[in-house]
C-alpha cells in the first residue's frame, strides 16, 4: 500500500470455552507505527489479510467470532 511503516505490533487475546475445545471469541489488536499513515489504506490491508490471505483465520472464523481493533501511531 506504499505506506511509510516503521513498526507493527499484533496482539491476540482469546476466551477459551469452558467446556470442550475451541474458543468463545478471539480479538486481534493491530498497532501500526509510521509517518502519515492513511487510515483507509491500513484498514484495507487488515481486511485483505484477514479475509483473503490468512488461512488460519479463515479456519478459526468457522468455529468462533474474530474481532479486531486498529491503532495508528503517527511518528512524524
């Protein structure tokens, strides 16, 4: 997306089901750092990664809900 990205941190948290195996929900937090990052382009990159490129997320999504949060830190 031609953004000047200087760092990316991804934190994943989940709630394990009390009975059986699997998860009640998964939450992914993306923290992007860079100079003059476009929120629209960052959100598009996350959407593409979650919906098109991440096969693990696709498999997990069939069994549970996956949510995400995006934080952009401007390092100008």
